[in-house]
C-alpha cells in the first residue's frame, strides 16, 4: 500500500525523533501503585452523590484499597442511585456533619456543588478526616487562603483535589517531553472545551431548580471557567511550571437566554511571568472541537486530551525558523523566516503510553509494535491503559496508608482555583486582574 510504512522505517523515524529529543526512556511517576495486601481498606464516605459521584463510584466499587461505609446527600433520589452503584451496605445520611462525627470514617470525598466545597472541607479536616475534594477546589479568593491554612494545620491528613489529568499516563508523558525539551521553549497553551447543549438538567419540581441546576447560578457556580476551564488551566500551569501574572477575558450569555446567570460563551487569556500565554475558550452551541489542550513551543507542538472514551496525545516537530532580520538579513527579507511553508508541516506522532523495551516478552513487543504501527497510520486510537479517574483513588488510598503526598495537592488545587476566580473577576468586572504578588507592580 502506498502510504504504509514498514516497521523498520517507522522505528527509524521514531528513533530519530526520540533520540533528537532524548525521549528514548520514559520514567512516568509511580502512577499505578502496588496494593499492599497487609493494609486494611480505607473506610470512606461520599458527601454529595449526584452525577459526578456516579463516575467516581464506578471505579471505587472495584477498588479494594477502600471501603465505602457512608453516603450522604440531601436529595434522596441521588442517594439511592449512588447506593446502587457502589453496592455493599453503606449507611445513608442527609446531614454531612453526622458523617464527620463517625469515628470509623477515615476519609471523605466531597462531590457537592462548588459553593459547598470550602466549608465541608474545613469541617472534615477539623474532624480529623482525609479529604478528596472535587475540582474546582473552591470559588472565592478568601476560601483559597482558608483552605491553605487548614491543610497546613493538619499535615498528617491527606488533602487531594479531583483534577484527574494529574493521574493520566498520557499527560505525564507529555509533561516529561516538555521537561526534556521536546517542545523547546513552551510559549502558548490553547485550550478549548465546547459543547452543544444548554447544560441544564431536567427539574420535575420547580422548587428544586437551584439545587439541580446550581451550575446556572452565580451564588453556587463559577460557570464554564470553573466547571471546564479549571481542568485545562491546571494543565497550562503544569506545563509552564508557573502561576499566571494576570488575566483578561470576556464572557456573555449569548446563546442560551434562559434565565441563567453564568456565561455560555467565554474567552480568556492568561499571561504568565515570562510572557507565555494560555488561552481558554468555551461555548455551548458547537462541539465540533470538543476539548483538548495544544501546547506550543519553538521546538514542537503537543495536543493532549482525555476526550472520548480514550485519552490521546499527539506531537508535531516544529521546523526550524529560517534566518530573520535579527540575523542580519536585509530588512525587506524579514518575512522569509516569519512563516513556515505548508510542505514543512509534520504529520503528528502519537504519544504512546507504553514503551517497547528489548527485555519485553516477545508477544508483548509484537503487540506494542502493532499498536504503534496502526496508530501511526491513524487506524487505531491510543487508549489510556487505565482510567485516571480510578487511578486518582488508588493514589488517594495509597497516600493515606503510606503517609505519602498526593500529586494534586493543596498547591495544585489553590493555583487552579485562583485561575478560575480571577478569570471570572476579569470577565465580570471587564478589567485585567493581576495575581496578588503582581498587584503592586501593575503601575
Ligand atoms: N473532575 C471532573 O471531571 C468533574 C466532572 C463533573 C463534575 N465535577 C465536580 O463535581 C462536583 C459535583 O458536580 P455534579 O455534576 O455531580 O453535581 P450534581 O448536582 O449532579 O451533584 C451534587 C450533589 O450534591 C448534593 N448536595 C447538595 N448540597 C448538599 C449538602 N449540603 N449535603 C449533601 N449533599 C448535597 C446534591 O443533592 C447533588 O446530589 C462539582 O464540584 C463539579 O465541578 C468534577
């Protein structure tokens, strides 16, 4: 076939790219911890058992590192649905404080609307519990400081935020490629998250509107920035290894004029200390480009996404820029280096979650070669070998049992929450918002 490449040819190309960037060996952090048979399962409770809870309860139902002993929700249908999903015989509560009073509950998962995260987490830490808190960690500036203080005051308790990309193998490989220089100087992150839906949930009784559709109201919700953008600004910060300096943005209720208070159309630009930019756009009337992050540097581009049933990562090598005016050329020739010709555009290389080692059993190597070859031709979608949503709980339980520190810790959660809070301020107040340490310098 004309566009087929032989394994030898593919390996030659892949090896050349890998060698050029020092990418032959990947040492992903221990994302899949060993279960220590001697450890008792962590006894945990979930507070808030709505839609997200179901996504969490499915992998939790087979996780032997923990045991669900209690579920809590103020809306009985959700509580019942969650109980069916997790199985076993957890006790049901409608008051989270009663859960916290139980001495046998070691850890709580907080999966309630955003405005409830802060006070529930503070109470849980005071009650001596380990806490997993869904993203966005909190949505008010003063709550970020309060949580930082509380987590610091309880150093033996694990506090983890539900930013699951921190537990994705593909994202870890992507970040490792960045650290090793594959993208060169990383200057931009373009993130988008689009949907074709009004984002509403059906409400049988009008009295329940604000409980069920809390996302629509500013009293409880940070809108698209908190619900979707928070995941992606976490990736920008991880890639740049910095917090932004400032943010500008514009948001509107432009399509779904149905009484909602949060924007359905958001465009935001974050500026980082060395001039890097992270752009986040989100709309609710077109899902053609569903979601993902493009990270761009002078040496390459990477697209990472957990979209669809599988996560994917793709890497493109950036052709070298040609000489420019700065290199001493005549001024009228400056444009020669300003763009890169279409013919130089590279076909993206999939980022693989597995490596092919010489010491692998023969059949495993054959399978790995097959996967690479098919993926390279676009016939096969590289899948996450493990769902990061489940992996985050393996980590959570491991951190509790072994006294380890979580990957998505208070600092990750706080940086992410700041990005959400300040971006919403920028849009609401139509101004450029600076991060606290840059406020005096803004002039
Ligand atoms: N990490 C992710 O990818 C991801 C995805 C979706 C949602 N989330 C987050 O999960 C959280 C919950 O979102 P959701 O979509 O499940 O919302 P939801 O409305 O479906 O569920 C929230 C549940 O909390 C319950 N609740 C409200 N107040 C309560 C209280 N005082 N005590 C006990 N229960 C209470 C509600 O009755 C509801 O069942 C949000 O913070 C959201 O941002 C994260």
